[in-house]
């Protein structure tokens, strides 16, 4: 797996996302997904949404580790403003 392939999976799973970024290699990836769907969701529920389209590739070993940021548009705006 490469970042572009993972991004394609996430774009298909989150067609209304404002931002999807994927970086990494060697089976270890960092993911940022910004979506209105995360408003009011608990962190574990957000993670489950991200893992769902990736589970097959995690199970196969193509993806070894995923660190993620699941942000609402407002959280994303504040993060970009204040670092």
C-alpha cells in the first residue's frame, strides 16, 4: 500500500470530507480526515469510521500502523490558525 491508494479508499468512504491527507510508507501511515460527520462523535467512533475501509488491508499486513487525526471543519480551522 502507498499513501495514494489509502487516500483513494478514504475518499470513497468519505466523499463529503473537506480534507483527506495521507503520508507514510513501509506499512506505517499518518491520516488526517476533516469531515462534518465527526461533529459530536466520540474519538473511538471516529477511529472506527477510519478503520472500516482499511480493515482488509490491515488484516492482510499491507498496512501495519495508522495514526490518525479525525477533525471537524472547525477543529481543522483552529489547528491551522494556532498550530
